[in-house]
C-alpha cells in the first residue's frame, strides 16, 4: 500500500520558494495585462475589479483557515495517539509480569522488540515507513499467537483477561495511528485548489495594480510571503513526516529506556 502523496517528497522550503516565485509571476503577469488594457477600461469597471479582488482574497483567507484547522486537528490527534500507545504498551508490559512462566518472559521479550520498532518512527524516512509497518504487524501476529497459546494452556483468570484487554488495545492503537497519520489525510485536490485560488488572487492583485498604474512592491511582496508561509505550514502539518512541525515520539523513547531497565 502506498502511504505517500505526490508532493510529500518535495522539501517544504523548496515548496515555499517555488510558491513565492509563482506568486511573483502571477502578480507581474496580471500587472502587465492590467496596464495593457487600462486605457480601454472605464473607471466603473476598474472599481468592479477591486470588488472581485476583495472577494478572491476573502475566499483565499477562508480556505486557508479551513485547511489550517483540518491540518492542525490531524496533527493534534497524532500527538495524542503517540502518548496513548506508549501508555498502552507499558500497561501491557507490566501486566505481562503477572503471567505464569514461560509466557511472562516471552511476552516481555516481544514487547521490548515492539517498542524498539515503534521508536524508529522518530528518525525513519518516508520510504521506509511501509517496512516499519510490516515489521510491527509481524510482531502483532506473534503476540496474538502467544496470547492464544496462553488462553489454551493456562486457566482463565482475571489477570489473563486484563492482559488480553491491554494487548488488544495496543493492536488497536497501531491501527489508529496508521489511519490518522497515513490514511485519513487531506485529498491532494484540496491542496491543489488552495494553491490555485492563491495563484489567481495574486494575479488579480497584479491586474488591479496594472489598471491603476501603481505598483505596491513592498506591501504586495509582503502579502505574497505571508500567504506562501501559511501554505507551507499547512503542507508540512498535513504530511506524515514533518520538517517544521514534528510529532514527538519522546513518550515511546522514554518507554524504550524504561523497559530496558526493568528486570
């Protein structure tokens, strides 16, 4: 299964620079066209262009707010799931200590391997994520197979029930993290539409300046930088492997160190 989208492999700073350049081209093109037709436009029509520009910038601001909220919500969800997974694994590891031998050592050994795999998410590259997921699912199969052996070969007890419950939660949280981080993402069409509206808005801004015959280089460039920066942040927030924002795996790393110290 492919977990990446077309623009995931483009560095965010490269995307920022390209966006600024495209906005400059759009504004310059709009200015030249506006200047060319300014002598053929009536003043009332020039005012209509200003109204359209205000509407397009308002639409762009609305789309930026909506998409930033969507990306930020997904980012917060991924952060919360990291802590929930670390807590679930630790609970399962501690409950494994109450199991009879040899299941106690077998489960603890598998859980230590599982924590090591999950801790690699902090530094793994995007193209290595499928391999990491496959390794995690292999350990899931081993853990559940051992759980079946536990139920079949030992008397059913409250401890066994609690352990199975926490182990099931570990498996469920893996699926939730996979869904939140790699599957339930914004459609590329939404991102492309956002960039398209921004490009048209910059072109309209340049067109109005051309009609008026007045360039506003400093304020216009500042507006382009501001919109480009927000677009870059949205793109980075939405990616599974962020550069500016990063979902900290510190809870998993702390758990890795903790289980290594446990007897």
